[in-house]
């Protein structure tokens, strides 16, 4: 079950990262609270902030559950490797970020390392 917790934590971390990317603190600070509900844009400005909070807390919660059974260094390496690859793929697929073949090669190396760490650990 610990590996499932790490996988859930990685999804939460990737979502958290995208919330950070799209959050605009200056615009949030300029919201006119007296017209908050009549202005649909104000509500949309708060969605990345809400995601930042929810996904951030969920990430920490699920990652901490995984640490109960997996050594910290292995859990952190697997978690970060999957987050790096997942973020890269979503940037390329959804945000049309440019990429190079060498990046795919090195992402593949990260995945090989993650798989190696996962298969080398025996969880009771």
C-alpha cells in the first residue's frame, strides 16, 4: 500500500506544481471583496490558490503515509523522479512546451532509477 501512497502523493505534487504556475498573487491581492460573488473572474483567480492548499496538504499527507513503510531516501527519490517525469510530460502534452530527444533519454534514465529503487526494496 505504501507504493500506492507514493503514487497518489506524486499526482498531488504535480497538480500542486501546476497550481503554483498559474497562481497570480498580485491579482489575488487586488480582488475587490465587496464584489467578489458578482464578479466571476475573482472566483477563478482563487482556484489555483485553493488547489495550492488542497493539493499541497494532500501531497504531504500521502507522502507521510508512505514513509511509514518505505525508507525515507528511497521514498523521496521515487516520489521526485515520478514528479519530474510527470511534470515534463504534462508540460509537453498540455502546455505545448518544446522538448528535445536528449530530454526523453534522461527522463528514461530517471524512470529506470525509479523502477530499480522500487524493485530493490522489500516491504514487510
